[in-house]
């Protein structure tokens, strides 16, 4: 066992050197890992974990936390005898987790950026953002009126969350492509904890199970399911997963799922315009149906209910994690999906006639 620990520790600097090379070769990651190797990795994981009625990944995290507590308590009780083995085992475990993380999923962080694959120009100005927001308002209003029969009534989605996730799984589409690997999601065992942490969902990079917070409102649940499925398909960057969630939901045959996708993109685009031009953003939001505003208030009220003093620190930790994995904008990378939505809008004018 000691030899294995020392071997894993030796692999730490080798892993770091390999990552430096990988970061400079996104084409290799895209062609070798993301497009060819990763689908087989995911299919293997899916064979073992898809049909389990619970999240094995959630249990895995619980076991890891329990082991960490056990090691720390031992160290506190007898620091002289346990410090060296604690340090060796900790480094070995970190090395093993990093190795498994990169091999199973983490390398997707370094693949060719989606905007290059789609030939999208991510530069935009306020006029382009405004034009996209106006399109989103028009389309979202039309969908809202059809689903509620009134401008002032909030949408009541008539499906269970289980059925919603199944519907998205069965019709998951991106870039006019149905994937040979079928994504899936599970409700997290720690949904209440996720709520207090401020998270709607996450992908377990070890088991490749997508977890969704079962407590979040359905409007948020739909796009979160699509976002986590995008991660499962190998799109690690948050802005890309957000954009794919937008794309697959607005192209879904179900109008409630379409409504979730359009209103999702509206919130992000509105937030960006508000930063640049608060007066213009207030002018545009006045064009939105009052019932849609009520839907947004439901989302806001949910997250406000779980606000706590520790959430900002947890977000800082996640921000550091994203930056360590090549996402220089950290948590702000979620908002970077706006550039992709604008580029999509200019290439694919939203066809309201098809709604």
C-alpha cells in the first residue's frame, strides 16, 4: 500500500506537466478525447449508474467527507504519530482523484471552444444585445400567452419533474444533432444542502451522474436538467452548457419547455444589458408580460428563502475551481452564454411561426 501511495504522489507533478501540454493542444483534446474516447467512457459509466434508483455519486461524496473527518480526528488526537501517514495518504488521495477526474471527464475543459466549432463571433455591442433581447421578449410573450391565455397569469407547468427530465432526455438536440450517447439526470440526495449552497445542480465528474436540486421551481428545473445533460455530453465550460441548455429547450417540441428556454436566455441577456444601460433595460422589461415577471418572482423568492452567510464563501470556492480548470471568468462564465445566444440569434432568427 505504501508503494501505491508513493507512486500516486510521484504522479502529481507528471499530471501537472501533462496538463500544461494539453492546455496548448485543444485540437488534440477535441479529436482524441472529447469526440472519440469520452463517448465510450460515458457509455461505460452509464451502464453501471444510469438505472440505479439513487445517486451513487452523492453517496460517494458522503463517504469521502466521512473519511476526511475520520483522518482529521485521528490527527488531532495523536499528531506526532499520524502527521506523516496523514500527509502521505492525503497527497495520494488527491493525486488519485485528480487523475480519475481528468481521465473520466475533466479533459473536456480543454477542448476546442464551442464558438470556434460553430464559427460564432463572440464580440457584440449594445445594439446587438438590445436586438436579441427584443426578439426574446417577443417570442417569450407569445409563448406565455398561449400557455396561460392571459398576459397577467403566471405559467403552471402541468408535468412532474420526473416527466420533464424524461421529456428532455428523449428529445435532447444540439446543433441539429441527436447524440448516440443518451444523457440522464437524477435528483440529488442532498437537494436541501444544494439549496443552501445556492446550486441548482451539478455533474459528478467521477460517476458522470448529473444531479439536479429537486426543490427548485420547475421553470428553473427544466433548464438545469438540460444544462447538466450538456455537461454529461462532454461540454465542460459553463457558458457552453448554458447555451446548449437554451438551444435544446427552445427546439424541444413541448411549448412549456420552449418557454423555459426563452425566458432563461432573457434573464441572462437582460442582466447584461442592465449592467451596460440600466435605463434601456428597464424600458425593455416593461414590454414583458406581467405574468412572466411573476414567474421570475417565484424563482427569486425560492433562492432568497435559502440565503445564508456561508453561501458567498462556497461560491468563491467554486469560482476558484472553475478558474483552476481553464475558465478564466470563473462563475461569471455562466453569463458568457449571452455572446453565444446573440451569435445564435444573428444566424438563426427565432421563427415565431413555428411556435
